[in-house]
DNA sequence: GCAGGATCAGGGAGCGCTCTCAGCAGTACG
DNA sequence: CGTACTGCTGAGAGCGCTCCCTGATCCTGC
């Protein structure tokens, strides 16, 4: 029979009564206190304190049409994705930023196609002020749905459909400099004196994989096609690709894998074939996924991206867009994609090469 | 200027008008349609469809005092915790279950002590119907705060303060059978003919670590104290503990580490000292943390817990308690801890030994 | 010392929904 | 054929809050 149950939660009315002011004045104080004289502010503050008043968010939302909540949509077709700390870190960054702005984080995990409709409905339902979306695959229907829902959105990772390809205004996104990071990795291998450098790509329906491949090509301008093998971001895929590479080109002396997981698979194959790393073959991964990169033997040289910062930035961009939109469009017209007009556009974060033992 | 912005979202009123019924009837249909004759139900359904009506959750919550939302609180003092897929999987399980019951998942990540107060305030604010809490440390103030907030809660992992130690009713929680899993691991080592079996504990301010240690002791009833070394669930801690164990007892032939991360550290030390695994020393971990357990060389024999199922169960328990509470206490009195009276109590899930190469 | 302007408090409407309660069918029975 | 009863439907009252707008208060300038 806790006191905080229904019957006893104080309302603004109660606070006003106790402070001897009107509901309106109490409301002003609770929402910042502008335009209320100091002594009254003080009295209301004390009443709030004494009563343990907490505003009823539902009542507030009903009239303001703001929710102080942001949806985070993680489309997750593969279990693999979730098995790495990527999203956890990103969530952390997002959470920090939202918390600092008194917004809540509503997590929407999708499981297969049917779920997309559910998410679309939820977003369209106007339950949140905006959405942060991780769109992983080129053919993902999610962006379309979200655009249809008319919710201000920031994407994590460059959406597959590029900029302006569709009728929609170009999307706002936060991404790592995948291409630049890849370039740096390959250049590092070259600087080590390696000349026959191979690349194990990620799943090429994801922009990150495509961008890393592009980065590889930037440096290895006319690479032998046999030096490129398509992987899928999994360790098994890395093994497969490594075998294929070695079969096609046994004398390769450097490998850049599009993520650490594949690098670890590649490492096993290299060892299995009696090749020493980094002596015979230098190996570089991507992500700096700690439990993997640090635990391999030899430890993995890799390209680090600041994942938590990406999350934080996504949230910041969204919130900024939200308030900018509100200021521009006016309180009555907020909520549409136009809410992001005038807001800063996409951000690409730099990567850093982390040198360990494998290259 | 998307159509879904403020002005145009249809209200129940609009649906009712279009269907030629009253708001009340429309509401009944939207909420299940009991007690409304079929032709009217049909008409309302069509109107909803045509108008693309989505109920305004804020307005609904305002009167029902339900939110169809559950908070998930993850206290996370250490980065380590987040670096493993544990929470991700648990979240997935939770999400699935909540989705099936049309509830939303509000994620609350805490960062340091100050954040606890924030979480307490939020929970007490009555923004959610219940909470799922991961309380990791014995001295965590969170459970106290949550009890104070009077929100129905299910814990992930046995809370440190045991059952009934505090004045609170014994908490509802979902946990793995840490003790039983540990026993099975140690028995497996014994069955392999190992007699000098050591244990690397986890951070002993966490119940999972304590329980695993207890399981070890259950089998190794009078183990030499030198065969137990305290770790901290990190690879580095595993290395340290392994060194300590080997120094104190160079002829040990089996090691049970309280998690896979520490096992991987131990593995490195064993190799470094020229000991073969599993020939000289058999090694078992805990968690079956795939990116680690499968990638080590040799791959790790370990104790698997069904993490996703844990999450699902937590959510199920909470939701069941919520509806049970509502039925018992009546719609006016829900929301207090009593909401869980009569609900099923804690659940401990079985673990399974996964045999790989290390033991 | 008083009008005029600025500033600030309060009354009241209404956000969209649920739910109680009264009322009106339709049916069965006297 | 009238009455009682069951079963649906609709009118209306708020849930707690914000915000517009009116009215009161205070200060400034002449």
C-alpha cells in the first residue's frame, strides 16, 4: 500500500493550493518559472518539494503534443549484429545525450519483416518526438516507412539509398569515415612494405562494407580481382574468404578485413596454413571490437571508430533539429520531417588506426 | 508538410462521426469491441482503417493510468559489462515479450551514482507500469530506491540483499542456476580425471560470482584455499588470478573460471607458461559468450545460460504480475508493489555445459 | 499626484480519451 | 397487448495539464 499509488499522487492543483497561488502560476514555476516573481517561485518550489509533486507526463503531452521521448529503432535481421558491443555502446552514447535533455529512450527492436509495420505504426502514432534509426541493409523497407510516418529522424550509418536518390530530402545521418579508415589501414600495410594486399569485404548490402571496399580500392587502384573476396562480417565468412584468397593468390603478404570478426577467422586460416602473422602476412581488421581484437593471438591491429560518440551525436542532431524545427515551424506545425529543416546535416566521424601486433 | 502532422491526426470523435456512432461506441470497438453488435463493430473498424486512426496514448493514459510501457533499468558502473553481448540478448528477450503484449520498452541506463536519483524519480513519477532492473552489485542503492518508488519490479539476477533480508517483501527475480552450472562444470573436470581443480572467481560483490563460487565449493568440499583466486570478470583479472594460482599450486590440472573472459585470460597465461590445454590443464568458462568462447584456441568448454530466455521471462513475470495485481486490487489501486501479490515468484533457469576443446 | 504602460497572476477552456450511467431498443412473458 | 427484463448505445463528466486572455497591480513620466 505504498504512498505513491494512484490515489495519493499530488496534482498541480494541490501544489497551487498549498503555495496559495493559481494552477497557472504553479505551472509556470514548474516549467521554468519565467514571469513569476521570486517570492512566489520560492513558495511553489517548496510546495512541490513538500508534496513530492511529479508532473503527469500524459496530461502534459496531451496538450503540448511533445513527449520528451525519442524512439531508437534497431532493425536486426541477424543475431550476429547483436552479439557485438556495437549497439550497446551506441545506446550508451544516445542515452547520455537524451538524459541530458530530459528525454526518454524508447527502444524498438525489430525481428523480421512483419515487425517493420509495427514500428511504422508506432512511429506514425505520434508517441515520440523523433527517431534514431539504424538502417543496416540496402533493401531495408524501414527508411521508407519512417519517411511515411513523418517523424524527424536521424540515421545511424549512411542509409543505403544514398543522398537524394529517392524523392525524400536527403537523410540526416551519423557515420564513421569507413572509407578513410580503410584507406588508412591499407596505407599502413603498404608502409610496412607489403605489396600484395588483399581485402575481405563485409556484406556488400551494407554501406559500411561498400565504403570500406571503396577505401581499399582508393589505395590499391588496380588491385588484382583475386585479391578481393566477399565476406559477410562473420568469423566463418572470414575463414572462407581467406581460403579463397590464399587459393587464388598464395603469395599475398597483407590482408585488410572489413571487420575484426572476419579478421579473427582469417587469422585462424593463416595459422592453419602455416603462415606467420605478421611476419608472412600482415593483418588488419576494423571496428576495434575489444573482446575480439585484444584477445586474438597476435592481437589485432585495427581501425577504431568512436561508437559511443556516434550515438551521442545522433541524439544531439535529432534534439537540435527538434528544437530548431519547433522554432521555425511554430508550435502548431512541429512533428513533420520539416522539423529538421535548418538543422545541421549529416556528420562523418574520423577513425583511428590502432596498432597492435598483427600488422 | 507531411499529413501526419498535428492538425490532421484523426481523433476518436472523427472515427465515430464517420461510422455514425457515438464516441463511446467507437472507443469500445477500438478496445476490443466487447458488447457492441457486429455490424457496428464492422463500421467502426472500417472508419478506423480509412482514417488511419491511431489512439492517442497520452489521452488514454491520462484516464486509465496505464501506460503500456515498462522501464528497463541497467545500472552500469563498469564499461566491461556493456562490452559483452549479455544485455543485448536480454534486451532482445524482453523486447519480444513486451511487443507481444503491446508494451513499450523505456530504456534507462545509469552512469554513476548521481543517476540513481534520476532513475528513482522517473520510476516514482508513474511514467511506466513496471520496471525490469538489472542490479549487479551488492551495495547498489537502486533496489532501495525502486522499492521506495513503489513500482512493480522484476530483477534480472538475484539481488544482492537476498530474500527477506530487508524489510521489503522478497523480490521477484529471474536468474540462471549459477551454482548448479558451476557444480556441473567442476564435476565435468573431475570426471575428466582432474583432481587439483582451481577456481577463478568473479567480482565477489556480485551474486553470480558468489553463487558460482558456492557451486565450486559444493563439489570441491575441502579445496585448498590456494586453489581459489579472486578475479573480477575481466581478461586481465583472469590472467592475474591464473598466475597467482600457478604460483601457489604449479601442479594444478583443472581450472574453472567464473566467466569466459577470465578463461581467455587464463588461457593466455597457461600457454605462456608452456602448459597445454586441455592436456596439462583442462579449462572451463562460464556464459558461453560466443565471440570469445568460440574464437579462443582451443575453443572454450563453458557453461551456457539462456540469456534471451531470461529476458523474456522477466518481462513475462512482470506483465503477469501487473495484470494479476490489477485484477486483485481493482483498477483504482494498481501501481503499488502489491501489484505483484499473487504473481508467480522468482525463477531460476537451468544452465547447460557446452563441451568444446578446452576440457 | 494621476494617467498610461508594462508586468504579472488567475480563470477557464479544452487536449483526446475512458467510463459511468441513463435511456432506449428488442425480446419474452404475464 | 402491456409490462418487465436484458442488452446496447450515447451523453457527459472528468483525467491533469498548458496556455490564452482578462483583470489586477505596480511603476514610470509628466
